[in-house]
């Protein structure tokens, strides 16, 4: 996923490796190359600016250029900043030991959101004996209901069929009552996607979020969206509290820009990546 970016950064690092003294012009040149590498990896410009600024501030603040091994210090600071953005460990889902865990999904249409729900249900099932219910609050696309219902059969998880003739408010209330009455452990709640972010979509998502009170709100984003990932993350993050993200179509992206942008802007960990179209092709990040 970060193949291209890794290669570019390695070349930049090699250009300063072994130098006993690094001048300010050497540093400016390296930072410029890192900036270009990040932009070519489709990292959002605002994220790139913060990345470069944080590294330069650390280099100047710690007087790295005057240290005994400035090349190694700079390499470490670049590495530390990447780890700071992406996180050093995988963070598991917040699943309640007792009671109902509610996981809300959001994202644009075509991001792979509905498929990711089925993949996650399958992933959870493999590791636990949790009783899972899948619900779709997409009342605009009848095919979305049908798709989730078909996927629920594939992964052998129950689907809540509300007949697609209710408001999202009623669907949320009814599905919660149904899940509690039938002693489900986890409810995976799909929401409507749109081709573009709009006010109606966000108001609807806020309503569901407030009623559901989820332990996890997962943003599903297509890794091929590149720099657009920043705008998507910002808009959803302003509407609800994003606690995690799933990046889809990682198999088609060697740049990794969306990952860096989404993690930087939401501050929430990337918990899973979709590595293909098959149900089992979901991995912890």
C-alpha cells in the first residue's frame, strides 16, 4: 500500500545518509523532496504542510544539524512523524463485554461501505461467538437493502428487514428494540451514501448517530480517492465523532495518500483495510 512512497522516501534518506554535516540547503532540499513525494502519493496538501512543518520544527528545536549524527536524527524524525500519523499499533474494535455493541458505518456511495459491513461481520464471527445483526438505513436505494440482505446470508448473520417503508428515525428505534429483545451482541448499522456530500445526508447521519449512540462510528473510504479523502474525512468528522476508518480497494493503490490524509484529519485509527472483493479479504491495519 505504501510501496511507491516508501521507495521515494528511501531515496531521499539515502541522499543524506552518512553525511557528518548537513547544511540548511541540504535540509531544504530533502524537505522539498519529501513534500513532492507525499504530494505524488496523493496526500492532501494541508496534511503535507503539517508533516513538513512538524519535522522542520523538531530539527530546528532540537538543533539536529549541530548534533553528532544529524543524518540519523533526521531519518528518525521522519519515521517518528509517520508513526505519529498512522499509529504504531493496531487498535481493536470497541466491543462491549456485556450488552449491545452498536457500530455505525458512514461514507460516500461507491466506497465499498455495504460490502465492508459484511466483511467485518465475517471477521468478527471468526474470532468470537458474538450474535450479530445487520441493518440498513438506506431508504433511497432499495438495492442497498437487498445487497446487505444477500451478504448477510453469505456470512450467516441475521438481517433486520424493515420493509423499506419507514423513516431512518423509526428504522433506528425499531432495529435497536429488535436487537435488545432478541439478545444480539452486535448491531452493524449501514447508512445511505451519496455521490457527493450534501446537507440532507449529514443531517440524517447526525440523527442516527444521536439515537444509536454507537461505540464505534466507522468511516469507510476508497483508498483511490487520494486527495479527496481529506475533504471526505473532514465533512464526516464535522458531522459525527469518527472513531475508526476502513480503507477499501487497497489492492489497487500503491501510494497510500488517502490513509495518511484520513488518519491526520479525523485523528481516528485506520482499523481495517479491504484487500480485495472477497468476503474474507479484510485485514486489521
